[in-house]
DNA sequence: TATTGTTATACTCTATAACTATA
DNA sequence: TATAGTTATAGAGTATAACAATA
C-alpha cells in the first residue's frame, strides 16, 4: 500500500521544519524569531500591531519576540512618526544581510525541489499543489467562519 | 509572478497546522499530546523510551506528556512484563475511540485533497510529491550526517 | 471611547543534568 | 556498566487580563 498523498505532504512539512532548524542553528535565532524577521523583511518597518496580525499571534507575544531580537541586535524600535502610542520595528543592517542570505537559500531550496520533479511533470505538479493549497485554504476559512458563527450567532 | 512551489508547500504545511488545531479544539488535547496518542495508536503499547525515539524528543519530555495524558484519562501506564525498570504506555478505551475518529477524519481529508486535483493529473502529482519528499529527506539526512561528522570527526 | 504597547501571571513544550532502580 | 524513568531546573513560545499613554 503506497502512502496517502496527505501523509506525503505531512512528511514534507515535517522535513521543512527540520531543514529550517538546521539553517539557523548557530545563529542563536529560533523559528518564531526568524518568522518575525522574515515578515519584517517582506513588509518593511512595521508596528507591533501589524506584526501581531501578520504572524497571527497576540500583541503580548510580539513584545517578547521584539525584546529578544532587540537584545540580540537584529531589530531596532523607533518612534512612529505620527502616532506616539506606536513604535516601528525595523531590521538592523546586520539582520538585513542575514535575511538576504536566507532569502537566497530559500530560492535555492525551491530550485532543488523543482529539479527533483521530472521536467515533463513540473507544470502538472505545480498545478496540483496549487489546487490542494487553494482547497485547504477554503476548508480552513470555512471552519473559522463556522466557529465564529457559534460565538456570535 | 506566480508563487514558488516551495511557498505553496509551506502554505500547505501552515494550513495543516491550523486544520489540526481546529480538529482537537474542545477536546482539551494539544498538538504534542495528539502526536503521542497518534504514535501510540499506530505502534501499540510502548515504553517511554520507544515513544521518545518515535517522536524524536527527550525522554523527560515524554514523562511530562504521559503525566498529562494520564491525568486526562487518555493513557494508562502499566508495568512492563519482563523489565521492571520500564513501563508500557497504552491508550484507554475512550482515547482509542477518539483516535479511531481522528483516523477517519484523516482519511477523509486525504480524499478531499485528492479530489481537489484534476483526475488526469493525480498520478503525476503523487509521483511529483513523492519525489520532493524523497529529495528533501536525503537533504536533511545529509545535513545531519555532516553535522555529526563535525562533532565526532 | 478605542487603540498601542507593556506588566503580571500562567501554561505547554522542550532541553540538559543529576539521581534511583533495575538490567 | 548501561538503561528506563523521574526530579530539578531553565528557557522559549504562547495566551488572557489589567493598565498606561495616546488617538
């Protein structure tokens, strides 16, 4: 009996985690902190509120992560130019370089994954994986909507 | 610019996590505990050592998880028949039923994911995903081997 | 009155190290 | 001497609730 498609995908998810853990081994960074830095690299300087929404995590959690990243010199808190309640979190030059390198490794990993698929199959596989992602997203969004209905009917 | 294959797969991994979180919402179970129960269902009664290896986690961690699951009535510790140092951890009847239901939901989710792919593409997609999983596994195993070489050259 | 971030508190997951009881 | 599990300790990630400053 061949493994289910779902099990293959779960295996891939697990391997990604291991690969990433390896990638920032020795940098002193943790998955949650890298995730925040990654968002910051893509979104640019952001308020902690914005980061909380991007990472789908509580504001309190962001305070802790930013505290740690500030301590390790990866980010800086600067005053928001117009809203004195808020702060802008931004990457330091050093961290920006680190994130550029991670982005390169990310692109390289993508290339090797694509290369692992037979050339004639690539388009079909990309299409299939996209269909699965779309379907899953709808499933999860549906479940979330149903759940919030129960809270506020 | 279409998203990278890698990003699609990461998105799928993220959606799995959300879907699972939803699945055991209200059961009082957490991802780590469900993972242990899942292993137990597939492996049958096991020593804590065995569970530590299956979950790739420290023995101390297993003690904590089993303590919690014993407290909530999901598992039972019984003496090992031949080794008086060891205990066997096994599912209670109640938890066994819960896990059977989860297994069904798992199979149903797999079916809907397969259904999301165009019938003509299914074989190709399964082949591609398998190739990616195999490639990634080799990558991670390689990295682990290189790392342990550094520790013990 | 609503929003931004922080302090206070607590729980889960995880790890390493030292220790006990058995092999 | 080595192995199975536990106690002790510690740190990261996460959450909710109460609060201060500002909008």
